[in-house]
C-alpha cells in the first residue's frame, strides 16, 4: 500500500495582494485570509485533491493543514487508538471540504469536490511531516517574494509552532 503525499501550490495572478500591504505588520487575519491567493496541489495515495479555483489563501491552507494534523492527534493513545477521529478543513469562500478521518496510525483523506473518488489513505506521521515541510516551504518562498514578511512576528510564531519534523 502506497502512502505517498505530495503538496505544492501556485500563486494566482488574478488575485494579487494589495500594493499598499506592509508585510512586516500584517495581522494574522490578513496573513491567513487576504493575502497569497492561488491553488493547492495535493496528491495522496494516487488520488488528486488539488484545487483549480485560483483564490485559495495558500498560507492559510498550509497553516490549517498543520492545525488539522494536530487535531487528529488529540487521543492520548495516538496510533494505538481504535476510535475514529475526524476533522474537516473547510474553504471559506465556498462550501467545499477536505475531510480527514484517523484510526490507528492511518488517515483517510477525501474531498467534497471529488465525490466519486475513493478516499486516500496515508500514515499520520507522514502527513504531519509533509504538512510541516509544506508550511515551512511556503513561508520560505513567500518571505523571499515579499519584503518585510520575514520580519513579521506572526510569521515567527507560526514557524516556531510548526517546525519541520
């Protein structure tokens, strides 16, 4: 059984950041919902859950994915838990969801916009590693593209909360 997870993104030319943005002082709300829009490329277990909407807040997605992986790990028994733990990652501009369901050390991933596709199955530990690597890569790319973003304390806090594993 394959447990491969691929995450990537592209930024949209159709939804540019406001030119007056001061990235050094951008609020958490702005960083999460108003800036860095584009698309997410997510492949897991040979299933494609990529978006093609152009408006997904990329940093928010990476941040929310890390939050989701941690939510799936709340049971103190961890990978020994037989209870199913579920969490939905929603997209604020529409009604679509990425659904995650963890049982033991495996996570099923499904997407409401891919109703006819069976869920992907990945290891929780690999999902955690890939989500954190993706977040750190997105931050590195965005700080290179946007002057002052690397000086934003909200970015420092985020980097410290979800370091690479």
